[in-house]
C-alpha cells in the first residue's frame, strides 16, 4: 500500500469509530436530547460503522488479490 501502510491499515480507524459511537450519544444527552433519541443515534452510528468496516475489509481483500494477480 502507498505510504508504507500495512495490509490491514483500515483496522486502525475502528477504535476511533467505536469511541465516536460512544461519545456522540453522551454529548447529545448533555445538550438536552432525550435518552431514546441518543440511543437511536448510537444504534445508527454503530450500524454505519459496521457497514463501513465490512466494505473496508472487502476492499482490502480485493486490493490484495489484485496485487497478487499482477505478480
């Protein structure tokens, strides 16, 4: 990968995504959003994060397969 990133460089962002999924609902509650609204937001963020992680893994596998076929 360019820039010397490892084959699984995308997994470095997962802990930050989990942190954000936890932080955003807390901030929403602090600023007056209902617990239900904050919980719904947390579930939505978790679903988007999971979908992005799946797509990132598929992309990384495709890039590895493409590099392997060129060798």
